[in-house]
């Protein structure tokens, strides 16, 4: 047998193996589609633009783990009771939370820079119509978000744990966040 014939057989065999693996490892072997799909990869653990792998415990004792937030649109809002722009946006954020919480949106308000008593915090939440869970900051949370320098600062993550845009510094406009959330809850 000639060298050309051996090379031809090897190339044909290699092509056959590649086609076999592609068809059987692509998920649905009864249907092969040609073309590119939109990338839907989740974030790599510890990735800069990914939802940090940190645990949150709200003031009612409910825990939010990285795993429990998987597949949800997540909003992390850093605020303080003394912060004027925070006080302005809290009722609007609460309205959006009520609107989207049953559609896979989790909103957590991370209280930073002050430590009101539980009673004072409860009164504050009532005064500012806060409906979403409040988490007291911890060194793990603050480090995971690179110690936000201004308040309020809001981070938005899609269902795959990818940060959407840059962190929003200052009071966020409810209509802008509403439009963004409408798009994010529609994505799967």
C-alpha cells in the first residue's frame, strides 16, 4: 500500500471520529444544527465581572448562597441610613422588587457604614417603604465588591451570574432599572 493511500485512510478515519464525537456530544444527537449559537456560558468562579461567591444573610436570618442565586437576576444595592440619595431611591427600588420578585429577581440591600440597632433598622425600613431584604455588610461582602467608595452603589447580574454593565454609582433611576429588569427576566 502506498503512503498516499495510508494518509487518505488516516484522514478519512480522523474525520469520521470528529463527526461522530460532534454528533454524539452535542446534546441532542437527533438534530445537528450548523451555525453559531449565542454564547450562554456562566461566569468563571472568581471572575471579575461575575456575581461574587459570597454568602449573604439578611436581617431576618434568611441565607442567600451563590448556589441559591444561580439562575436568578440579582441586584446588590449598597446603602446607608444616613445617605440622602439612598433614602430617595429606596422606595423606588422596593416598588421594582415587588414587581419582579416573582419573576426570578433577587434584590439585596447591603447596609454599610453604619450599624443601627435592629429596632432602629426596622423603623427605618418602615419609614422608607423598604420591601427587599437587608443584609448587614461583612468584610467578605465588602472585599468581594472592592469596597464601594460611594453610596448608593448598585450592581446588577443576569441569570448566568454575569454583571450587567458597570456598577451604578449614585441614586439609580427607577425607569432605567425597570427597563433593564424587563429585558433580563425575559432572558433564559
